[in-house]
């Protein structure tokens, strides 16, 4: 059916089972990237953040992270992105994902001092690129990375990776 029913689909899912953490990556990709409806995606992700906790699901931090990325990259809600990353850090702490806690805290702190940071946007698009298997989402993320000044490199194993030159931030 394509993506035309994504909004209805995720509305139903997040109303009936907002604790289904794994759905939020697809929600963010479908609504924010394909349908151009990041505010709707954020609204639906809020259903999850309102009822989830790390005690319910140790991966619950992901909902805050995806929400923060959408707030940063698609809506320009820097205070919201800061709060979402702070919550992702808090929820990742004391789980098997606690090593990510400092990353999310650093992002929040960096956004407080440099809200239009090219580095933070670059790293957020990298996260999108590496988190998805969907080729259209990867292409969009790569396009955004390149527009931020990122360069494509190939490692000795022939795998693509991206760098942001030092002078571009």
C-alpha cells in the first residue's frame, strides 16, 4: 500500500500498544521522512514516552532518542530535542545500554551551547543512516550528510563511512 496509510497505521498501534518499542523507528521513518509529517510522528512517540519506562523495557530510551532526532532535524524544536536526549540518557542509564547515556547527555549539553550545530546534525543523520535497513531512508540520510559537508570514504573492507571535515563546523 506504500506509505499513504502510515499515519492511520501508527495512530492505531500507538493507541492500542504504545509500549511496543520496536515500532517507533518505523514510525519515525514513515511519518517524518516519507510522509513529511514529523509533528504527527512526535505526537505518536509521545504516547510511548508517556507510558514507557526502562523498567518496562530496557530499550525504551529509543523512543526518546527517535523523538529527539525528529525534533532536531525536522521540526527545529531545540528545547524539545534537548529534553528528549536528556530523557534518553536517563532511561538508558542502569540498563545494558548505559554506555549510550553519556552520548545522549553530551548531545543535550552541546545543543544548549550550539543549537544549530552542524556536528550534532551530522551525527544525528549518521544515526538515522546506520539504524535503518530501508534504502530510501538511507539515501535521504546520505543526502543530508553530504549537504552538511560530509564526505564519503571507503574503508579497507570496502565499507562506506562518512566523515565531517574539521573545518566545516
